[in-house]
C-alpha cells in the first residue's frame, strides 16, 4: 500500500489483486506529472475540469480516483484495472457511483471536454482508442497524454497528429513526459483498421490455413507469435468429452484448436482483457460450428469456475505487468489452474526457457514434465494430484 499526494487528497492506492509479495506501486511518475499539470502551478492555471472528463488507459485507477470529484469516465481494456479502480475508490471513501467505468469495447461518451490518455505500451491499442474517441472530441477539448519517456516515441505523436490534431510534448520530468494535442475538427482520419483478420500458417495442426481475428492490443495482433506457434504443434491429444480452459486466451487460437481437435470438447476462454475475449469469441465462432461448446469469461483469472470442474488447462502466462517484469501473474494463474482441475487433470504451460516455471509447478503440483522444448521455449505438463 502506498500514498499518492495530490491537491485532491492524500490517496491510499494499491494494485489489484493485492499481493503482499508484490512491491510495485499503483502509479508512477507519468501519473504524477499529469496530475500536477491539471492542478496548475505558479506559471500555469489549473485545468478546467467542469465538462465531461474521460480517462483512457488508467492502469490501476490512480488518475480516475484522483479526479473522482469531477465524475470522470474511465475507459480501459483491463478488467484488473477496473477492479483496482473500484477497490481504490472504496479504500479512500469515495463514491463509486460518481465514476463511470467502461471497457475498451464499450461505446464511448458522445461528447468529451477533457481527454486524458495514459499512453499504452501497445501502439495498435492507442491507434484504435484514438479512432474510437475522435468523433466525441471538439475544438475546445483539452487533450493531454502521459507516459514514461520510454513509452512515447515519434510514432506515438504521429498517431495523435493524424487522428486528433497538432501535437507537442513537454520536457521530461523524472523520466516522464506529457503530450499536448489540439483537436482539429477538419481532420478526416478515416475508420480504425482494427480488428484485423489473417490466415494462419501451415504446420500448426488443425488450425492451419484457418482465419483468426484480433482486436487492437492483443499480443502479436498482426501475426501468430512464435511461442503460440510452438505450443499449437504440441497440444495434447484427447478423446471423449472434456472441459478445456484456455487461460489467458488472447485471440483464442489455442482453445479453438482444442475444440476442433475434439468434437466432444467444451472450452472456456478466459482473459482479463476485454479485447482479448472479444477476439477469442470471433476466432472461435468463425472456425467452430457449435457455439454452445464455448464460454467466454472476462475476469480475474478463473474465479468464476468451480473447483475440480476442468480436465485440461492450457496457459501461456505473461511475464510483464506493463513495464515491470514479474512472475506474479503466472503464480496466480498456476494456482487458479490447480484449483479448477479435477484430480488427474492436467495443466499445460508454454514459456520462455529462462523463466523457470518448472520450479514453481513442482512446488505447487508436486510434479512437472517437459513435453517439448527448443532453444527458446519449453512446454511443461503438471498433473493435479
């Protein structure tokens, strides 16, 4: 738990879910820099926040909670980010009803008077976000972006220029930078290029030559990444009815492959990204005739699934939380998998060799087997005792 001091209050903030082993803060210098600019200074007046305030990409709610008195609309692709915002509002005694929480797939407000953009790591997600928000922006809209210096590139500024209007940046402070954009109503940026569809390559099993759909922000959205390609070549063969979980499903190719390989297989696609689950739904429905065999969950891991309800969990866990490298997400995913697997059920994991997932899996399951490996990746199997 850490405290963020602003002119709107001294706020206690935490990431979600809280993990005593995780020492990462719920905000960074980019959030502080932007809030300081909105507050004003001896040289600058405070920002006018009297209209509709929209906060895009707020990672753990620091910006939204700080501005709660102005009734902001938060737009995020992260379920965990939404839950962090709810928890941090409650933690600070703020009225959650004053804040409107939208996902990246929801329709944005019709008019935006203040647009605050926390620049995402994924440039495609920023592109799609700006396209979706541009119709609501008017000549008088205050548009400010923020991010760490390492997150703001020439390509970032070009997106603001092309979709919203003339753009400039601030000086760097504590390795953070602000983006100032002046809306130009005469711009005609055209429609968003997202989602994209492409045909999958040969040599990956039952999905070879089939199509996949990707909304913006999905990892390797314009091509099949090499880790997933390796995983698809080594998926387990099963016969008879089975409940398979694609945990951290991304665009859903792994779970869709499992459904195609087993006519009696039902699949649960789960991810904390709203866009990922929408991508998985589109990929599955295009390739599998029986839509009743699939469920799609946006949430905190597998919290909605009952204990012992799954036969097989397939997982490619992320090892980054925004810019930070951490195994906290993998830890929680492995624990969720163990809980929902029936005795004898299997967790299959792909990861970079150097991450050492076998150590944690042996500790958690009491066993771990290497199914396949190459110089970069390893596929591991752990059996629920």
